[in-house]
C-alpha cells in the first residue's frame, strides 16, 4: 500500500468518528469511507447495521437477540455505485429488492435460528444472521 492510499483511509476514519461521535454505544461495522446518513436506527443490542461494501456484507456473520432489527445499508464505493445489491434470505423469508447506494432495508428477527442470505445479482455475496 502506498502513502497515497493511506491518507484517504485515515481521512475516512476521521469522517466516521465525526459521524458517530454523538452515538457512544455504536457497535456497528465501519467500512472504508462508508457514511451512514440519518434515518439509520441507533445501533444497540436490538438494532444492528450490516454494511454492503466491496461486494460483501460487513459483518457477514451477525449474532443477534430475538426481537432484534437488522438494517442493511448499501454503502458501495462511488466507482461501482451503479451496482445495486439485495439482501435476500436463502429460504425466501425476506427480499429487499435492489438497493441503490444509500438505500436501506430493515427486518426484525423474532424467532431463534440461523438465517443465511445472499445478494440476488451477486450470489457470491453471502451472510448469516444468527438469532440466539
Ligand atoms: Cu450484490
């Protein structure tokens, strides 16, 4: 990695710190310069955020309590912003439809179990919500 690449990454973390500075208990993922705008539920034990970035879910494996809400955010890079993603349950329990950059989809998980999901246009993108 060259110094030219390091600088933007550090700047990105500064932006994230600013975004989340008034949310001391945020435990959600932070990826690159991904920016989560207003309207995303507060991240706590019953509200989780999965970022969609670089053709992957972050985090791909997420354990939550029954009753928790998971919000997926398409936070893809500008360079591939034309790529839309979905969060689609393997078993068909939910399907976000195509999410453009900045769009979100939320689902509440009441029942315990393991819920694998994927991205419809990119089947290699996989994740699991574990409710326990
Ligand atoms: Cu995708």
